[in-house]
C-alpha cells in the first residue's frame, strides 16, 4: 500500500513533467522602464513595482521621508480615491503590501493569475501616483509611530550598524523615521521626492507567473508612471572602526 507521501511525490513529479520549463525575460522599454518576468506557470502571480527610491536617496534633512511614502500606499492617488484603490484590489483578490529598503521603495501584489491585468492597473496607480493630500498626512502619522513602536531588536540593531558603518553618508539613513522627525516631513517634500524618483528611469515592473508580453503592453500603453531619468544617490564609504583599523595595522 502506497503511503500518502509517496502518492504526493508521484503526483508532484507527474505535474512537473507536464509543465514547460520556467522562463525568465527582461526588457528595457523606450521610456526607461525595465520589465522583467519569471514564468513558472503557477496559479498565483506576484507583481512588484519598485523604484530606486530607498532611504539612501533622502537628503540629510529628510530622514523619515521614505517611511512616510511607504505608509501612503493604498491611499488617494492622483487619479483615484484610496477607497476605490482598496476596493478594487480586494475585489480582484489581491493582497497588497508596500516595502522600503535603503535602495528601493516598492509596492507588491499577490493575486490569482486570471486577475493580473486588473491588478497591474491598480499597482501602477498605487505605487507611482500617490497624491500626498495634506489631510491624509494626519492619518499616516499614527502608522509611522506604530511602525517605530513595533520595531524588533533586529530592526534597531541593523539600523545602528548601518549608522556606525556609513556615518555621515547616505547609507547611514535609517529605514524608520527617527522619533524626532515624525511629522516634520510635509506633503510638498513627499511630492517633490516622488516627482524626482518615482519615474520610469528608476523603475522596474516585475512579475512571476504572468505573460511577459502582458507586462510590456501595460508598460508601453497603460502605465501611469511618469517619464524621467530618476535621481542619483551620493557615494557612501564604509568607515573602518577603531578595532578593525587596529587589526590591519
């Protein structure tokens, strides 16, 4: 008598043989937008719109700006109210999240494969067209404070290590807004940063389990991402600590 594990393994092997091999494709569009896909023929698609707009692109007086932008994801865009964006995402079964690192800011959707065309439209507006309305900033601040309050020990140590290793340079900028900077970033600051960095030359549209030509067609004909070359970050030099410096003497 076959075990359940053996049956599952045989079924998985048979299914794997029926599927074509995974295909990875990358295309650079004339607008500067990079489109990439990894087709594994699965039922769930992961869609990501990311920009070279992480915290290292903040100026020294702007710490906390990217954190605020991340918290604006899912709110009003330049074309749609936030309620419409959230309702449309929920109706398509999408799971939305925003994220930021020192290098990138982005918005990601997880959605069933048959809803990818609709999800792409929502993704483009949510990720590239935040409206930064002044009255919404008041709603975002509690989210920023909550993020700060719920940082893990790892989050705190990781920020401290970067600050020590790259002090006085862009890579020292924290991922979370410093407490004293909460509420100090204006909607004009946010809009100016978005205008400079949330543009095609700094963007990549990436999808798994989606037809590559669908991504290209959206990027070329329907994407709301503003055209532009994007900004650059300043050079960040690693600062050798006193103990490491002594070791190399």
